[in-house]
C-alpha cells in the first residue's frame, strides 16, 4: 500500500466523519446558543434548561437526516470493503 493510498483513505474517512457528525453537532450548537440567549434575556439561570431542547433538536435532525447519514456510511463501508483486494497489492 502506497503512502498516497493511505492518505486518500484517511482523507475519505475524515470527510465521512465530518459529514456524519456535522449536522448533529451544529444542531446542538445552535440550539444551545438560542437557549443561552433566551436565558440571558429572561435571566433564568437554570443549568439543566438547555438539555431537553438540545436532545429534542438533535433527535429531530437525526430522524430527518438519518436516511442520508445511513446511506453515507454504508456507501463508504461498501466501497472500502470492496477495495480491499486492490489495497493489499
């Protein structure tokens, strides 16, 4: 296996990881920001208030983007496993 092949696999793996985690992390970030702004505006200092909206928002995005995320990881895995014979030589 050449160094270029290893770097290509690493790049593809990192790309897939970012595409899988990105929507969920951005949703949690934006939801946390909105809840923090709401807490600052209303002066509610409850630490646990942000957990339920974050969980609901991430769950909603997971339900909506789930088929795309599943297709992405299965396509990557299928391509990776299909290329094993070419990677060994």
